[in-house]
């Protein structure tokens, strides 16, 4: 089945705007008996897992009527967006069927030159040169900072009307009128349905046996139609209103007189969507978005909130509690969106390594400063701290005892990771590894090529660390023997799939066989032994949280994906945004819980 529109955009910059445009085009002027007003393709909601992503995109473009380009400096720099526009202009319907939506940057037409000005940075030079006449574009440069992008917003509604009118080939005013007419008709049909039930009930009480049978059949059809409408309304409700959505789905089932499982179709869909949900805790209205979260093995939950007044707050929910959380405003030096974690002694650590750090009691009292750190391994109980002379010290988190030291490690400007009792520091030309158990350090020069953008400490001497760049993944082995310090040697590089983009974060499995690489465009699980990719996911590009055993890794972003690094497969995927994640305990030792923060917990 073909599509009316294909949305081309840059994920990291315009994912929310693209999703809102898709929803707006599908809902504007939608007849009551149709799921959507038009068919809109957006890769994160419509693209199936395929080995040939480029082929899937081109096939979809061939079967689409209009291309909607979200223009911004980020999309101008995206090779995928550039390829999609180029293919559309050369093999598709051309600029006559291209709708430009500017979400950021400059988009100016030079009438004298008959071209877009050189200052136009929201499209790439290759795309800019294709315009020979002044294009009509929709300005949504305000939309990125908007809190609620929906048809209830008059500015956003006007933009959607203009886009939809272009695609449908009608005047915007006619489309607005059609939407109002359909809305009034739906309300009129609902009133008629309720009135019909009452009238049919009255007629049934006085009519003949045959008339009673007909009235009952009509009543059943009206109830089923009303039940379907209520079920769809329940599925449209956000995760923060999950309780009301379940109640509404049960009301919808009550309107179906059948005795089969289909009457609970809406309820079953909600159960499938939230089957992994253990608890839904609500923050106060003025706490805005939750940016990071931690959960202790006894169920205590701590989260970081960033209200709109520029402050940063710590929210604490007692174990098993469903009441409002304790809210503590953090010092200005720990502002922004700092990470939060539980440390020994019943206290909470708040702060980003390399910046200001503070600790607080688990009841929200006793706020106190903490020594500046470079990295902290809470599972291993190890902290890494830099010194003014450029050296790095690895110490025990509880006793403060020094475990290992490396001089001139370049930690101030390097890529740092602390895990498995090892600290990996990658500077511009060198990698340094400190081992807390061996109480030693080793260093080596980096191979020539693209600069390292991510690194990770490894679990064994065979894989003591890995470095990631656009050239691929390089494993490093540690040869200690009688040498002090030890020796690092680089292994063969493993290439990354193009769909991953620039590596941002790397995690090594406890057995050292696989690594999870999260890039700017997607995630991949690589097998270091075979050099092949076990799985690729384009939906999860956000932060990573690894359970204490190291086996399970949760990747956030536009949706939540949990990987099993022992098998290289995704354990489950939840289609809800996740800004931050935290594990309660090791998933191999006992039943564990994963708590995520996004629109809610």
C-alpha cells in the first residue's frame, strides 16, 4: 500500500517534531470510521527490521506521493536526508511534490539571483542548488521548544493544515471546514447513538415480538460502535494516564454483548503495551521532565528533575510508596541534568564526573559536598580522581585506599570509562588503562585513523579495553607477566555498520565476546570473535544503563531497548521515550527491576 507522505528528518534533532507532524497529518479531517486521514511514512514508526535499509527506503519513496523535508542545520549535515532528497528529485516526483518544513537555521530566497542565498544552512548545498524557483515552505522553527505539539495548538494546527492541504490538493480553508464538519458529525453521531438506544428501549417495551428482535439487533450494533470509539480513545491516552486508559477500555468492553475475547481487544492491547510496567509514579506538575534516575535494591527511587526556573531538584520516592516524592533543590554547581546514584552508607551521589558533586541522605536531608571525581564504578566500589599534575589515581570508594596511579594520563581532555575494576582513559594519541586488582597501569599509542569518540574498560586481560571511532571497534589486550607497568596491544579492528553513525558509547559484555555500540543514528551488538553484527537497532540512540552483572544493557532515546549481551539479542522493546534508566540489582543473582524516566517513571 502506498503512502501519501514520507517524512525525511534528522533523528537526534527533530524526532519529536517529526512524530507530531505525522500524528497531526493522520488526525486532521479524519472521518470517524477511518483510523487515519492519510498514510504518512516515518521510519521510527513504519520501517521494519531489514538487512537492506537503503533499499527499503528507496522502495518506499517510489510508492509515496509527497516528500516532507524537515530542514535544519542538523538534517543538512545528515547523509541519509541528503540521499533521500536526491533520490526523490531524480527518481521521484520532483520539487513539485516536495514540502519544506523549516525547524531550525536560515532559509532565505534571493529574488535577484533566483536561488536560495548562501546563508541558507537548513538544507545542504546539494539540495539548495536544486531550487530554481522560490519554494513555499512552512516555518516551524519555534516547535522544538514547544511543550505540547498537537492540533490543540493553533500555530501548530495552522502549519499542519497548510502541509495537509498541499498534499491533498485542496485549499487550506476548505480543509479546515472539512475538519470542523467531520468533528461535528462525529459528535452528532454519538448523540444519535445514545438517543437511538433510549428510543429502541422504549419501542421494545411496547412493540410486537418481531419488533423487539429488530430493536435488540440495532441496539447491539450501536453499543458495539460506541464501544469501539471508547476503545480507540483508551489506546490514544498517554502513559501518564494509564489507569484511566484501562478503566475506559473496560467500559468499552461492557458495550460489547459478545462472550469471546475480542470484546477486551483494547484492554489486551494496553496490557501488552505495559506488561513490563511494575509501577507508575507521578512527579509534581512543576518538576518538568525527569532527566536521570536510580533505584536501590530495597525499592527506594531517586530521580533528577529540571523545572523551568533554571534550578535542579532531587526527587526521592520511599520503597513501595505511591505518594508525592520528597523534593530537594540542589546547589547551583550541580545544575543541568547531573546523574544520580546510590553509594554505600545509605546516601545518594549526585553530580557529573569532572564537575561539582554532592551527597545527600536517602530521606532528602544532609546535603554535603563530595570530592571532585573523574569516574565512579558503584558496582566495583572504585573511584577515579584526577590531579593537577595530570595524573590519575584509582581508589577504593569506601576506604579511600589507593589502588593504582598513572602519570600524565590526559584525563582532562580524554574519553574515560571505569568498569570491571579498570579505568580506560583515551587522549588524542594514547590509551592508558589502570587495573585496581593488579594495582598497575599500562599505556599504548593509538592506531592512526579517525579520532576515538568512545571507549570502554574490559572484563579481562584478553579484552582489557575497547576504543570506538568511525573506523570501527579496536579491542586491547593486557600483557602483565613480571612487567610493571603492563603492556597494551591493539587487536584487529571490527567495522561498524553505516546505519549506526558516529559511536557515542560502548559497553563490553562480561565474557568479552560482544560489545554494544550506541551511535548517533542507531545501536549495534558486535561479536568480537566473528567480527559480525549480531543485531542492529535504529530506534535506540540515547543513554545506556548496564545492570550490575554486566549482562543486560538498557538503551534509551525515542524508545527503550534492553539487550542481552550474552546472546546478542534484544530482550524486549518498549515504544515509549526513555531519558534515563537504572537497575535495582544484578539480574543474574535475583529478580531485578528496571526503572526509566521520560514523561513519567
